[in-house]
C-alpha cells in the first residue's frame, strides 16, 4: 500500500511533477500540500508566487493546503519554530511520509531527512537523480504550463523572468544553466497540467528587482 503523504509545495514545476509521478506511479497517497509563505508580502517564500495563485493551485489539484506563514526577515530559529508547528498538523493527518521535488542537491536532501527522522516521518524524493534535461522535456510533454517567476541575475539574465517554460526557453538557456534550475538559477509557477482539474488562467505582470532577484508577477485572471 502506498504511504499516506503530504507534499512540500512551492508552486513550481518540480513539486508539480512530483505530485504527477506519485499519482501516476502509485508511489504515495498525497493527502495535502504544505507551503511556506512570506507573511509580509502575501506570497510564496522564495518563488514570490501570489498566495492567490497558490490557493488556486491547491483547489485545482483537489488537495487541502497547509500554509506556513514565515516572518520577513526570517531567521533559521523562526523557520524551524514555524515548521515544527506545521509538522504537528501534518502528523495529525496520520501521515508518515513527506514528498519533495528535489532533483540532485545532496545537502538539501540530507537536511530534510535529518529534520524528519525524529518525527518518525520518512522523506520521499520521486524525481531524485532523474537527468534534468530529459525531465524538463517530460514536464513540457506532460502538458504542464509553467512560467519563470524568479531569476537569479548572477546566473541567468533577468529577461528570462516571466517567460514560459517550454522548448524555446530550454534552447535559449546559456551553457551551464541547469534545465530545471536546480542550482537556483530560476524558480517557476505552474498554472496548468495533468494534476489539475482545469487550467488556472494567468497573465504575466511586471518584473521587479528585489533582494537581488528578478521577480515576474504571475497574476491569476
């Protein structure tokens, strides 16, 4: 029997693909999504996705959303305290597994496993070590509609912010940039795909530079 699980949900393509793989391959019974948000800006932490879109994603996926509002700025102590409260809610669901969309960063994977172990919760990584060039094209072929919402200008030109994640974008990525942005080159938000009951209409708003990153506003219509 597949383990009962909560999926760590950032609003982006990797966690969306992880949900798709878990459902299609029967790896886990996902019963909820868990997302960290920035309570100062009403947006998803790191990605900058509007919470309005985040909640629309959860509804389209047919899953309850556990939101973890984080202060801004957020110290590591603040983060761990808020996450501890969230994990109490996860455990209350009878969940024994957390699912993550990580691809190949060993230190991130080890951190997650270490933090979950004392709670008696296993970590599942359904996309782990899949070649990212192939995985990126699998996401596109599966029907995921995705936009780049955060770009690190130290690794990728800010003009990529707001662009659709498609074959054209992959062809334009400079050498050395991971096709899935796993090294932090970019973050994404998903608006349609096989995990959703219906597409979420969105439009691309303005791009702003903030805290050293280029953020493109993806606005639900």
